[in-house]
C-alpha cells in the first residue's frame, strides 16, 4: 500500500547553482560521467543532499546538461522543513523527480513515515511512499 | 687639315672632336663621381651575446616525440633546453609545451613556463604555473605537475582550479590517466577535497 505525502518543503528551484563538495571526484573523459566519492554534500538553494557516493550522468548529446544524479551508500535529503533518509536515491533533473529506495524514513514537522520507496516530485512538492508504510504521528499533533 | 667647306664634312669634322670628349666625360662620371658604398651597414651582425651562447650548451626550439605504452602520441617542445649535468638530471627547458593525442581521440595540451625532463624517471616535471587543456573542454591551472613520458599520466603536485562542462572545480590535487580496469578511456581525478560549483543552464 502507498501513502501520498505532502512535500511542501522540498520544492526546490532547479535553476539555482548546485554546489558539490566531496573527498574525490573522477570524471570519465569518454562519456563524461562524474563520480563523487567520500561524504559528498550537494547543495542547491535550501535543498541539501548528503551521500557517500554521487554519480552525475550527463545527456549524451549535450555534455553540459545534467541528466541524472544517482546517490548511494546512505542518502539524506533535507530541506527547510523536511528530511528524508534512504539507502539510494536517483534524481532525474529533467522532470524534477527524486526516487529514494531502501528503508526510507521521512520526517515531517513532527510526524515520521517509513517505507521502502519514496518518489518525490520537486516541482509540485508532492511525494508518494510505497512498500510497508508505517506512520508515526506524535500525540501532540503537528506542532 | 683645314675646315672643309661643305656642310656635311664640317658636321662630321666637329662630331669627331665632340663625341670622344663626351665619351670621356661619361666614363669619368662612372669612376670619379660614384656613390659612396658604406661597407659598415652591409653585413648584418646578430645581437646575441656570443660569450653567453658559448658559455652553456643549449638547444633552441628542441622537439621530442614518442608513442606511449597505451598508444597515444606524445610530443614535447620547448623554447630553449639546456642539457642536464648527471644522468639523473635530464636537463631543464623553458616554455615547455606537451601534447598527448590518445587513441580514442582525447587530446591533452600542457603548457608550463619551465620544466625538467627526468629521463631515468621517465617523466617531465613542469613548474611555475602549468595550464592543461583537454579536448573534452576542461581547462585546469596548477602550480606544478609531473607528466609521464612513457604513458598518458599527468599528476599535479599542488592545488588545482579547473573549469569545464561540469562547472568550476577546486581540488587539492589532480590526476589524469587511463581508467583502472573496467573503465575504458581516460579519467580525470580530483582528490584531497573537491568543491564544484555548477550553474544549471536555463
């Protein structure tokens, strides 16, 4: 079963500059993919993504357009209001979709939702959680 | 011989006198009034200080090209090169330009103000500000780097700033070499802390 989630906080402005810090970066000169390894932090506006490895894949035709960002090895995606944790995450830039898989834990102003797969649409700010969804709402209601 | 009476003979008579005098005059201008030739300016002397040239052996505009183990053509050129003293010191060069042309079409251009060729170590040590440009659109600047002569491998020894399709990158060190097993083609690796700023094109 799934639960739709309002994801107001993680609506990010995808035109803002992206800043990535990591221990190491390897850029494959043939197909242009860039692999950041070692506590990688990606910051865009107030959206912040932390992971151990982040691979940035570029569009085949235009080397400057980022096509997909694949983060793995324990990912935390946080924004002003919400934070989500999972094993892996894939962010497709074109349609602004973030799909997090593997023990996803989403904390939202007081409530937490756990599940196996969370897909978030950054443009509209809505999310869909699937697989063994468990919700914990703190008795005092949403502060 | 008296002056003849008819016109024709009189004219011929005067011509016989005037024409030789005229010839004499023309001949004399050829030798007496000739232009002064300044022998000083004629020979172009080169300004290079001969003693300095003789003092140290040097090669001007040396070129060195080879094919590396991984099959890329490497060419090294410099403005001036001075041979080294011992076998370890392979000689120093100024305004060094190196170029790798790999088999899969990647071209790497290195430029440095000064460098040393370490023949035994099989590498060129570039110093005093090196710029690296790759055909994949990366432009990197660093203080110094070691470029291998026997294979396509470039390792910077200091901090690097780079601009390219990825955006602007600052890193502690940089290495450009053939990918490890499994990765075909060449890999540009930044380590010792990387910071990248990418401006999404709108």
